[in-house]
C-alpha cells in the first residue's frame, strides 16, 4: 500500500483543532486556543460563537471518553458502508460462467521440482489425471518453502500438518471420483492477515505475532471447499504497509538485494519463486499491484465487495479488497471463481452478481481505452509500455485515448484511508502498543495512526462526498469503454480506482534495463472482472513475459 504521507501530514496539521478543543475545553484558555486552531484550518468564528461552543465541546470530549471505554474488535465495521454503485447503476445479472482456455497437459517429470512454476491449470491437469498426487505436490512445495523461504523472508508460518491432511483428503476424494474442480489438491499460501483457526494470524506485527484467531476467514473456508491445500501463512508488511515485518524484509526473488514491495509481500515473492501454486493477497492502495510489479507475478484486485473480508484484518473498511496473486491471468480467474460471492459475515459483499469469464473473447469485441497522458508521461523503459499497445493492436484491438477524471483533487482524498486505519488501530495508539511496531519513522503506520486523530469527522465525510463524485466521473468514463490499459503507476489511477473500487488485473510486461520485472495494468468496469481478465489473458498469451522465472540458488 502506498500513501502520500507529505500530503496526509499537511492535512493533519491543518486539522489540529480537534487537539486543542479536546485539551483545553472548559478552561479559561479554550477560546484563545480555538481561535489559534481556526487560523490553522482556515476558519473564523466570532468571540460569541467561540463562547457558545464550549459546552458542546466539553460534551463531545466526555462522549469520546465513554466511547473509548467500549471494546471494539478490529472486525467490527462502521455503520457507514461504501457501495460502489453510482447513481443509476445497473449491476450485471444472470448466471455465472467460466470458459477456460486450452491447457497443455504436462507430463510427470523425473524431478518434481520441475513442476514448481507451472500454472494452476497445468497442475490441476496433473492432479485430476492422477499423474501426480496432491501429497506429492504438497511435499514438493513444502520442501521449497523450507529451502528458500528463510532467504526470501516470505514465510511467517508453515501449516505443514494441515497441508498434509488436506492433501491426503484431496487424493482420497479424487481416487473415488469426487473431483471438486481446478483448485482441488493445489497447494497455496495466504497473506497472514487471513485467519486460520489452528495457526497464529500475526498481521506481520509485533503486537499480534503470537495471537491465534479461533475462526477461519471466509476465503480460507471457500478455498478448502474447492479442495485447495494451505501450505503457508505468508509475510505481509506490518499491518499492511510495505515489505518489512516483525521478522525482517521480504525479498524480491529477481533481486535479493531489494524488497518485494508490499504489502502482499510474501504472496508475490513466494508465487514468483515457485514456492506455492498460487497465493491470496489483499489491496487497499497498491498492495497487490506493487508487489506483483516488483516480483513479476499476475494479480487480480477485484471490485470492492466481490470477495468477503470476514476473518481478515481490517485496515480500511471502505477500501480493503482480497484477490489472488498467481503466475498467469487464467489462474487468477480460477481462484477468483472459488472465492467471490456474498457472505453474511461481510455486509459489503454483493448478492447475485455473476462472474462471467470467456478466455476466447476476441479483442475486437471489447472497447479498450488507453490512459493517454499516463503513457505519454512514462520516462524510463518507455519501450515496454509502448510495446503493450503494439501487441494489443496486433491482436485486433482498436485502442482509443481516454483520461481519468482530472477536475477533482483525487490525491487529496488519501486521508480517507488514514482516518479509517487510525480508527481500526485506535487501541494501539491509546495503549502505546504502537511503540512495539518495527518501523518507527515518519513514513510508517505509528505516525499515521497518531496523526489521524486530528482529522475532523466533518472533513472525512466531506472527502467521502467528493469520493462519490469521483465514482460518478469514473463510471461515466466506463460508459464509453469496457477496459482501460494503463501503466501500473501512471497518473493518479491507482489511488482513484482503489477509492472507487474498480477491478484491476496487473500483469508482467517485460523487464527493465536493470533486469527486473515491469508491469501493466488493465482496469475494468465495476463487477466485470471477467472482461478484464479475458483482455489481459490475450495480451499475456501473446507476450509470454509471465513464462520467465527467477533462478534461485
């Protein structure tokens, strides 16, 4: 997750009225301090108005203190709920459908490690045909996790006993003809903010490193129903920021001297290194896109509300999203098909919205826009991003230039995330347990949590009203196109589409002059993940960049 901290801190300084009001309310100095605070936030009241405020402000403070005495679990969402439905929006309806592309059936190799980088589709053919058993795959991936995990610093907890039991069950079911589908018997890793009742769920942070949540996250349950095998809880940047966690810094398997980026750090690193068949990550602001870019994986950030977050750490109730990190686009489609859907445990999930994916979708039938100003602004390795457009045109795509909304200060809405994160981890701030966190610098969570206490509720609500305008404007853009292709960090689209909740597929587009992966992103209409995936797959199949893998020693 990325945050423009300079902008956030500026806003928070401008919001210090809350501090002065809370500190001096009811005293002789309160009117003077309120007047000083007014100047800091660009407001002006009369002496009579300041005097009238005193009793109200005293009551507010008393209410704050009483509310703070109530124990509120991180999983409890605010009564205000974000829904990515612009005015007049008609959600897709009808039956869901997944039409896969053709899969080359691999043969059993002499060395099972040669299977490590295969796609989920290829692995599933081996397991379904019983050419390779799930227990063999699981043992192979557990071995790689033990061998390379410590060097990559990408594993928090191996779930070995659970994995062996799940793999044995998968083999027994397949042997008697009960095949659950393409994830049956496939080993995977989960970002360690998803609860699994038999193992610690650490959130990558010292205050929680020994904590066990006695429930399974909905995503974990759904994957178990699909027959997948959980082999590891993977690292995440502490409380979902970056690649530094309580045990170290997760590494990029393409360049061990740099971090994997984050916050879905271990999910991307382990998938790129062939330590798991696929992984689950999350994104609030770049946490699937950024590590996928750094590590050369393919990721799907679904529409907000598509995948249940029940049993997952809450950072931002209105922006958190859960999605797969894989080695191919179609793998993302297969995993998403298993985890999406409504859940009573997460009221933000949407009912009866189908997932329709057809790998054979011709590009000429899809209206594709390209984010022109972002492509024009690329400075380094511009040949890579330009080559994406060349490949798409060669496949029959008619590309039209488009722009995301520019008349709304999108970057200045980032404090919405800071405010929600500060509320989610209010307990850490008030008990000083934030001092236990690894990163104690200005550009890290402890400082953001503390600073967020000075964001006025009025400004938070006003920002969310402006956010509604951003949603409308972006929805208007997608009334003209089905998909927008964009440099992954071009312009302000990464923050914008995380605020609106639009789906994104991030995929490798080649390698930089330094030999590290680079990525391209495909943004789609709300709840139309299938179309975005189909377009990204056509590009990926033609370019082949996803077939390159790091060499591990």
